[in-house]
C-alpha cells in the first residue's frame, strides 16, 4: 500500500493551512523519499499564504527542512537510506544556458518547472485523499511528515547537528550567510550594514562576521531583533522606526556610507535606503522580496557613483559545498543557530506559527516531527 502521511495543505490564498492525510506517489528512479524531522517557517511561505507570491494550488508549502533518507530510487546518486540531509530548493539540470554560465539559480528547467509547483521532472509526487494531485512549493513541500525530492536536493550533513538547527541551513541561513560569503563582496575590515534582522538578516550579520567585517551595523524596526543581532556579531544597532539609518551609515564611515549594504527586510522603504546608505563604488545586495507586480522608486542620484546593486537568491548557494560547511561551522561554534529558533511547534500549530511570523515577534518557528 502506498505511503500516507500528514501534511499542511494550502487550498486557497488567505485561508488557513489544513492538516490532511496525503498519499505519496511511487518513487521515480532519481527520487529520494525523505522523512522530515524539522521544517522552518520562512517569510516566503507566508507570501504564498497571503497571495503576494502566486502558485497553483492545492499545494504543500515548506522549503527549509532537514530529515533522514528513508528510501532512494533505483538511479538516485549521492545519498543512501539513513543519511541525515538538509534539503535544497534549487535543483538544476547542469547543462542549460545558465548552468553552463555557473548560475544554477537561473537554470532553465528550474525556472520553467518552479512556478508550476511540480517536481524537477515536471510530475507531482503526492495526492490528496480525493485523488487530486498536490503541488509542492519550491520542489519540496516540507510541511509534512515526508517529502519526495530529486537526489541532488538531499544533501548529507554530519549526524551530530540536530535536525531543528540543520533545517535552517536549507533557506534562511544559506541565503544570508551565502550573500555575505559567496559573492566576495566583503573585504576584511569593511563596514557592512544589514537592514532587516529576521532569520535571513541575522544570518547575513553572521556571514559578515565570518568574512572579517570591521563594523556590522544591524538595522530593524524591532528592538528585540537588534539585541539578538548584537549577540551574534553586530557591532551596533539602528532602530529604523526612530533613528536615521542613512546618517548612521555615514557616521560610521567618515561621511562616505557603508562599503556593503545587505537588504533582508523585504520592504520598499528598506530597498530605497540601501542605495542611499552605501558609499560610492560600494556594493548593495538585495535579498528581500516584495510583490513582483509592485513598483519601487529610487532617487536617481542615489543610484549613481559606480554603485553596484545585485539581487541575490539563495546566497549564490552550491548546496553540496555549502551545507556541510555551514553544519560544521555550527558544530565548531562559529555559526550560531540556536539563537535563531524562537519556538518549536507541531504541524498542528503551523497557522499560529505563521500568525506570529506576520506579527513580527519571532525569528524562526520550527516544526519538529518526533
Ligand atoms: N533571496 C532569497 O533567496 C530569500 C530567501 C529567503 C527569504 N527571502 C526574503 O528575505 C526577506 C527576509 O526573510 P525572513 O524570513 O528573515 O523574514 P522576517 O519577516 O523574519 O524578517 C524581516 C525583518 O525585517 C524587519 N523589517 C521590516 N521592515 C523593516 C524596515 N523598513 N527597516 C528595517 N527592518 C525592517 C522586521 O522587523 C523583521 O525583523 C523576506 O522578504 C523574504 O521573502 C529571500
Ligand atoms: Zn525561505
Ligand atoms: Zn540548467
């Protein structure tokens, strides 16, 4: 009999997720069946629930997860049953125009199939009790007890890292740390400003610390986030709800502006500030997202003077290289992950978890499956 498992299903935007028993399809040769042990609630999932990020429904959300490999398809490579894995949401073909140009995040197959909410080969891997097929967010759909992924998405990590911390590596931590480390944007001693200190921004603060930044200015509108940012490496905090963020960047740098400004708030006003707060010739890195159909306006002068502005998805991740490296950094004590977990919840508590993320009181809620 086909495996059945509980999953949180989104049937329509702006409605609660419903916990249902769903049925997994037979494994294709390159598939891996993963038993999910922990899954983080990311802002991107919230955007799908709210409808600002649109996908075909019904769908299982969740794209930041860790678990154990339960079964592998006949042609699956690189993983075996029992492995502890962190899941990647960027499968790529390895031989298209963009893969050939070392940009797996732009892979034609990835960008072609992703918006359809299907597996990397274009099929689906689970169905509802009434037989309808179920879409998966970002080739995962990890808000459930199991998840079927392509072999290249299941990345083995050391068994010693607990699942609830390992899962964070799969999206927020990879995105933030990778933005700071993988682009070569930060030189030793640089002044780095990070705007928005949720899970992604706090990871960027840590990435800046690991890259050897001299000053790290954390910016948020929630004072509690600034306290946490200081604990994990920020050298100063700026409350954007009452302080002048641009002035703070200039004060620290003899009037020039920060060498690197990273945006992880996902707000138009924060995106605008990045261009004003960076120095001439400096690097702006945008990680946050707003509704793709909305406009953002900039003062033209703020974009001049050789500023380099780059939108980055997934921190330029190379999961097979980066996930084990990030896990080891945690185990060695240089990457702080415990601090990013505000609550551990059950699958049944998922709607409350998203309500809390929306209110802004949490960094990460992590669902644990015991
Ligand atoms: N680029 C990627 O690959 C990628 C991956 C994951 C998430 N994201 C995006 O990154 C952003 C952050 O994700 P998250 O999960 O950390 O979200 P989050 O909601 O946990 O964090 C956002 C933080 O920004 C703060 N904030 C809001 N408005 C602000 C403002 N005007 N100035 C300063 N701070 C402000 C909030 O108080 C909060 O602490 C989101 O837009 C998310 O969609 C991008
Ligand atoms: Zn995410
Ligand atoms: Zn490709």
